[in-house]
C-alpha cells in the first residue's frame, strides 16, 4: 500500500465518524482477538491468575462481537402489518460499552497497574474474594451447591489470611491496613499503590489509572451509566434520539463506538504487556491492522504505551 493511501485509510478508520467505519475497525479487533484465542489457547501458563487473564481476553472478544451484532440494527414487523424501520438502539450500545469499560479497567487494575508481583498477588486475591463473597449471598438448596458454597467460604477465609500475613500488608501503615480490610468486607478490589500507600479507585475515575492523558474520558462512566439505567433523563432522551430530522441516535452510537474502540485498543496493549509472547503474533499482522489495533491506545496514552513502532510507518 502506497504511503498516501495508507495515510488516507488510517485517517478514515481512526476518526470512525460513521457507523460503517466503526464496524470496519471493530472487525479488525475481532479478527485479531479471535486469532489470539485460537493461536495461544495452549500456551504454558504459570498460575491460575494467568488462566483467568486468558479468559478475560475471551470475554472481551464476546462483548465486542455482541456489539457488532447490535450495530447491525433491529427492525420489527407485526402480524397486522405494522413496521418498525431498522434502528440501532444507542442505549443498548452504551450498556455494552460500559461493560467493556469495566472489564478493561478491571484487567488493568488487577494485571497491568501493579508495579510488583506482591502488589499483583494481593489485588488478584482481593478480586477473587470479592467475586466469591457475592456468590455467598445466593440462596441454594441442592446439596452439591451447598457444598460448593461451603468450599468457597473456606477459600475466602484462606485468601484473607494470606493477604493479612503477606509482607506487603505488614508493610502498610495501620490506617491503610484498616482501609484494606474494609475493602475486603465491601467485596471491593479496586485499589492501587503509590509509594507504598494504598489508594482506592472508583469506576467513575478508573480510566485515569489506564494512563489516558488529559480529560479524554472525563465523565464517560457517568454518561454510559445514565444511558444504561432507566432514569428519567434516559427516557426523555430516548424520545429525542430517533427524530427523522436529526437521527441523533447515529451520532450517539458513533461517539460511544469511538470510546469502545479506544478501550479495546488499550486492552490489546495491556494484554500483550502481560503476555509478551503474543507480540510475535501481533507483529505478523499486516501494517494497517497493526496501526488500527494500536492507534487509539497510542493517541489516548502516548507513544510510550505503543505496542510496537508501526505508527512510524505513517511518516
């Protein structure tokens, strides 16, 4: 591909100003994610944590593929001949993008953000404890399920003991130790460390931990949540989305897809950071695919986060 053609194609896909362009970029992600799943399914893993990380990659793929299906639109024809013309529901898109946001942030907090193995081990255990504790609230009656909950209760107790006996926990000041215990009780894992001090993250500002520059994602979680929940605002906005004069739903979908593609790009980079052997697979992709998989990651976080030097081919 000539340099001029490469730049024009890159510019068109990078902007993703139309639903069709978004779908084209999404297809590049789907092809890559599925390739990684198939090619690296039998890679040797060193821990259960890495096996769980591998499963998160599959979760990201299914979420992206589900979004692709939503972008195909929905239509309806009733038995009496009534017709709903094909539309894309931006509320459903927003809900799915929020799920991608939470998954990408979770992966970064648990696997990429920790500066040491000790930090990763502690946060990973918090993540496991939080999930298992939520299951403890499920009402069960079948003996096999009762036994499973009993087993998981012991697992939780064991993990909590491991955390409190760890060197990292012991090195924390008393107020941070108390803070950490409160996180365990609240079934929360979204923490990170700065200068051996424990910091707590919340969904609304977890994007800042990803290394995203400036305020590019400011308010993204609140906006996605507002559209996802059946709030009064989401209801009256829904009425305005499908006006024939503006077709505002297309603009909203494009905005959410730009955010989605940025999140997918960041995840691809973080996943390769965790599993460097996948870089070889990535480097074998054609130039345009490499550019599109990495472009939003680089644009949002800077070239220091780039997967490789493919961006230099743009001149």
